[in-house]
C-alpha cells in the first residue's frame, strides 16, 4: 500500500496565483529513465529491453523503406476508433469472408514488438512495406512545454493499450480464430505474439504502461485511465481460463496469462491510495516505481479518480473467491464513493456558456472525475496547467471537451449491496 500521499506537496505542484479558485499548477509525470532505475536491477533490465525493442521496431520500418526506395513513410488509414474490429457480431460473421479479410489486415499492422497502435482503420487495406504502424494521434492543442508533446512526432503510440488498442485486436482475432472453419495458424501466431507483447510490457511490479516500448512522459506510468490496465487484466484472466473465444489457447500460454493477471491484480491492490492509514481509491495514472498518483495531460493532475476506480471495484467484485485483501479493498473504496457523491447538482449546458455545474434538485448522485487526495474535494485542470477547485472557473473549451463528472459509481453502489452481504468485513 502507498504511504500517505499529500496532494499539494512541493514535489508535485507549485503555487499558482491568488485567485481562490486556483489551487496549484500541474507538473509533468516522471518518465522511466535509465537514471531513475540505475540502482534497481529488475527495472534497469526492463528499461534496457524497452530501448532495444523500440530500436528494433524503427529499424524494421527503415529497412522496408530502404528496400522499396521510399524517402518518406506511408501514412496509414486513420479512424477515430479501431474500425473494422467489432466485438459484438455473431459467430457466423466472424467465420465469414469479411471478418477474415479484416483479420489479415489486422495482423499486417501488428508491430514487430507484437502490439498495435490506436485509431487505425483496418477495413481499408493490408499494410504496405514502409507504411507507418501508427498514424498521427497527437493533440491538436499543443502549447509550449506541453505534457502531451511527443519526443518524436513521427513515432508516437507505436504499440499501446490506450483507447482499447491491442486488447481490441487480440479479442477480435480470438473471435475469428474460434469461428473460422479454415486454417487459422497465422492468426494464432499473431495472437500469441500479441500476448507475448503484453507479457514483455508488464512492469516488474505487475503494472503496465500506456505505451510500449516506452515513449516517455506520462505514457510510462501505470495507466488506469480509460481502463487501460484493467482491460489487460480482464483479457489475461479470460485467456487463462481457456473458455469461450480462447479455447484454442495452449496450456503454456494460459499458464503465463494466469501468472500475469494475478501479478497485475497485486499491483492494483498495492496502488490503492492510502490517507491517514485509510484505503481510498485510485488515480488515473500512478508512477511506475513509487505507485503514487501522477499527472498525465496538462489538465490531468495527480488525484483520486472516481471513474477508473469504479470499474476497478466492479472487476474486483466479480472475482469468484476474493481474499481478505480484496474484500477490505472493496469495502474501503465503496465507503469513499459514498462519502464523495454529489447530490442535487448537474453538469449541463447553460445558455451560451457551455457546460457548467448547476443546482438541480433531485439529480444525482454524480462524482467529480478528480478529487484532491487528502481532502476529497473536487478539482479541475485546464490546458494552461492551472488546477481549480471550481469547474465553472476553467476555460470554456475544457468545460465543453472533457467529462468532469461521472455516474459510474452508481453501478458500484448497486452491486455492492448484494456483494457486501456475501463478503462482510471481518468483525
């Protein structure tokens, strides 16, 4: 478990102005560097492995370009989300020609490391030699010293778990493999490579970064944001059971998946934020080594996150035989959700002012996306890195373009009522 994490510590924030609505300035997350891990053998080996793999991935592309006389890499087809890899079709569709063709395109875009980029349209074509594995996924709002600015604009998110990438491709391949009546050996090889990618990307403490090989910045943090790490753990657990879409998984692969998801679950429990000896919930990102909450984009500061914490607890409540540590974790987190719920408020469009938090008798409960660790007060970030205690004080663009309030925890409270009867806290 973490030691007490003080939200406004000098290590994380600097003072910002005298406006009562501004409580600090966000600072960047610490990446995993060779300097940070020099005295940590397991981490040193991990970072070195990542560096070698990143170079191998780039060398592969450059060799293709040279062999085909290309001076510039080809841009891949882009989509707002993985296009062509739905996970809700019938078995007949996955066994058909369309799914088979898309699956061939999917494996052609698999990186040498074994993962996939995000925002790729797999319906268009098979990847061509010299074609980038990842399209441009960079922010359109980059400012000076922006936390989201990649070190290399031409090599970003090349292998990632962000936006369901890699996990979606693996689930899609599994469905096609399970439904196909033809030879699926190449698809199975690709699936196994994807699983090995997950194993290679796992931190020594059981967590996963957002991007692997490591990209630097906040991408190196243990990433709960958008359920990235939880999606990995869920997939590994299902593969380990060898049921439904994963009956084809070999015993050896299932055993590795079993060990990996359990190690990942241990990291989840270890990362739970503790304040004054009391367990609470989780942040969107946690430093890979210290497991303390850390920042991501300019407006995403170290904090307790209601949405990601909700899905973590829903997962833990689904485990058939939770041990005492899991039981204590769930009870503590639910107590935090009950404490921090917001009643009688709504975050909605107000005239021409974009969305604002306003009084709405009878509405709720809702939860702020972020809470200050230690005080449990809602907090909000802006693109200029300022941190506010009032969502109505941040820029119109950020009020409009970000989900500052969520109601995911309502499902937690609903499921908890039954779960708690079956798993009471020890007297």
